[in-house]
C-alpha cells in the first residue's frame, strides 16, 4: 500500500520543514508570504504553498548579481 503525502501540515511541521521557528512561520503567514488554510479552528499550511515559497526565494537568490 502506498502512503499518501499530506496536502496540509501544521505550523510546527512547516517550521520544521523550512528549518525555521514557529514564530517566523506565523510572521510569514501574517505578511502573506505563506498561505494558511483554516478548517474550523485548525490552521494548516499547504505543502504547495511551502514549495512556492522556497522556489520564490531560490529565484530571488539566482537573480541577484554577485559582487
């Protein structure tokens, strides 16, 4: 049986995946850099949002001229 990859993860899981603290992840959500998904009183972050966040940072780093 194949394991299903989660579509949504908790803030602590997102923080761990990004190697950041939970406070930083919450700041990124407030600034609109990460998108939260609310289900009832639960807050989750889509794995797609995390991937887009990282991809945007990677492209910013490659577009900046060195030196």
